[in-house]
C-alpha cells in the first residue's frame, strides 16, 4: 500500500507482521492510501483526514486484548480430560 501525505512524501506501507496491524507512519494530513498489488495493479485511492483516524487505544495502556498464547488453550484441556476420565470409570 502507498501512503501519500499532504507535503508530497510517499511511503510504502507493508502488511501486518506476526499478527500485528499494519501501521501508517505519522505525517501531515490528509493522507491518500492506494493499494498496490504485487504485479503493479493499483486499486482505488482512499483519502483520510484527521476526523477519520481514531487514536490508538493501546497507546500508553500497557495491556493488550486477545494476546493469545498457550494459556487459553490449556483451559480447553480440562473439560476434555474430565470427559475421558468419566468414561473410564464406568
């Protein structure tokens, strides 16, 4: 994706990495975003103003929703193990 800022600066924005969101570097608004395919085909340009851009909810909060990891999966093993132990006793 291309990000073209009001001052003429053009920045290439790559896709998300490791489950994170793609981030557009800060710059003067409005910014015009244009998707560009690997073969060079360009999509429709979208222009964003300050009213369109929401503040980052994670900035300074120190927490992350849906962090994932192994711990939530362990909660699924408890009921599964309980059903197998109940079947063996009968």
